[in-house]
C-alpha cells in the first residue's frame, strides 16, 4: 500500500495502480479469512487507488475504489471500530471530485454534502486529523453546486452552520493560498 502511494507521488501512476491493486487483493483475501489486523490500511489503500485511477482519467474505476473505501468505513463505523472518521469524509470528498470531473454534478453534490456533514461533526467534536484543505474544498463544492442545482434554503442553512464551525476551528491555522481562496469563495456564495 505504501509502495503504491510512493509510486503515485513519484508520478509513476500505472505502477501505483498495480501496487495498490496487489495490496488490495492481499488485504481483501486476509479480510475474508478474518486475518486482516487493521482494516484502516485497506481503506487507505482504496483511497490511494481511487486517487491514482482519477489521476489517470479512469473515473469509473476511481468511483468504484472510493465506494469500497466508503463501504468499509461505514461498516467499521457501525461496528464502533472506525478510529479515523476522517477517512470516510475523505472518501466522500474525493469521490465528489471524481464525479465533478465526469460532469455528474448532482452526484458530486450528494457526496460533498456528506463530507461537509462529517467534517462539521469532527470539527464540533474537536477531533484530531481534520484536513482543513479538504474541509474547505467540500464546503466550497457544496456551496457552488447547491446554488447551481437546487433550492438553496436547506443547503445554505447547513453551509452556514458548517461555516461558523469551520471559521472558529481554522481561525488560528495557517492556510495555503488555494485553500484560503476556496474559503473566501464559499463565503461569497453564502452571502450572495
């Protein structure tokens, strides 16, 4: 799994896909036999696979990989064994980004909204490991798509609640230029 991520970072996307696939096959086999010690590693590998596939424009396969990460994360959550809810939110926002690249905006909105809901919950509970860039990206996508596709009342209320929690949480955080831009754009959309 780590080797697949290393290949992706190095720009060797096809090798990353191959390594992630090998890791997934091994971990899924261990999981079926009840011998996988850390299912979070399998979720992380599906997330890495989804990203590598999206990078190589293999969107349908990327959606499938993110869907498997979501399914396993939700199973772990239902069993009370999800130690990093951030993985579930990350899977939703990454799948939303993939749907966006496929011009499937209603599906992207559903997943971005789920990510915003999960991130809002994590922020309000002050959980560690909240990736501020992904939170703001989910927030921005939801604001933009909701305005473009649907009646805004419900979404805008959800976004305002998320916005308050997010502003409170990132007030003292160092944000990159792109992340700061997305936050400002989301604020502009809410106020318009």
